[in-house]
């Protein structure tokens, strides 16, 4: 079970040591782990180099970019990281964000075993938990059939078939990757019993409200169905920050009001909308079975 791990990091000095420790103690280590320091202005780069000096499979790579934090830079960093180790022999490619840490020592071993059980499995990963007050809770924004972008594991053949992560100006490269995986006939599976701690609140970088509005822009840039978007935001209304889902909805409708077109292909938009309508039918209609958000 050989795998490559890719990480993009920018100003993550508060969390990256937790991410590093979570991987170096795994029962199955990656063949190589490339961590891109995307022009951090804090101690992120030096922390990466400290661990790289101790563990030969860790490779630090400086992006040499002066850009401010933006989701698009992660896409470029992941592609650059993969190019660095593309020649290595490994059957799987994983992406782990710099602010997350799998709970268990056998996390990656367990995740990789899923691929042996189904040759058509192209993508898998654990469940993300975030701190709410004093408790860790399953992230409400995660669907059961959605693999969190902060910890995705691809069959390498599948990863290369979809072309890795594409750059999207408003984020969502991980979502686009999963959609393309499924559109091409591969399967995606969530390991619900594998917990991953996410230390930075989702969309909190650059400000919580700005992050919520940007999430709405991201949804619109995918061409999400208006009915699905409204139902999703209403469902998430109790989630912190209170009112954040309404700000997200404002971002979504702002995009539509100014008549901007989706940033992904028409084929992917159509596939996404069919998927969304299926979810709504299963949720609203009785006896169709419910997903657990």
C-alpha cells in the first residue's frame, strides 16, 4: 500500500505541527510527503524544514509566491507538489491540509484498505470534526457522500485521469475533483468511522463572514441548483456562525444577479444538478431513505 501525500500550507504555524505529528506516527507511512510552503510570513516554513530534517520522506517545497491567501493558490500548490514526486512508484495519491490531523495511528492504513475491497473505488477519506465550544462535532456542512477536500485519498489512476486539481477562482477544486471522479464512473466512499480533526474553522481564513460569502460565490460558480442551495442554507442555519448560511446564500444570489456563468464545464454542471435533485428527493420524500449531514 504505497501512497504519496500532498499538502499546501500558508501561515499555518498554529496547526501544522499537529498535522505533521499525525502523519509521522502512522502505521503506514507515505512514500513521499511534499508540503508546499506558499510564501508564509510566519514560522510555517521553518516548522516544515525541522520535520523534513528528521524524516526523509518529508519534502518541503517553497512556492515562491507573494500572493495573499486564496483558494486558487492551493490548487497550483498541489499540482506543483505532485509534479515533484510524479516519478515515484505509488498506487495512491492523498491530499491532507496543513490544519487537519487524523485521529488514529492506522488512519491511512484503514483508508487504503478500502481500495482493495472495490476496484472501481476512485476516492475515499474520513469524516471531518471541528471544535464547537468544548466539544468536537461532525462538520454539519459535510454530506455522507462527500469526501472532505482537506483529506482526500485517490486511486492514482483516477487522480491522473481527472487531471488532478483544477484551478477555480472561488475554491471548490476538491468538490470538482469528486464530481469528475463520479462522472467518469468511479466510486467515492466516506470512511465514517475514521475521524479527522480540523483545527481551523471552515472558511475562517480571511474572516468568517467573508468566508461565508465566498462559499456562496463558490456554489454559484459550480452552477448549483437554486432550490438545492436554498434548502442547504436553511438546513445549516443553526450552524455557527449563526446567520452565516444566509450570508452564503447572499453570495450565491449575488453571482446570479450579475449573470455570471459557472466556471466548470456544462457536463459537470448537469451532473452536479442531477446529483443535487436526487439528494433533495431522498430527503424530502418519505420512504426514500435519508442522508445524515
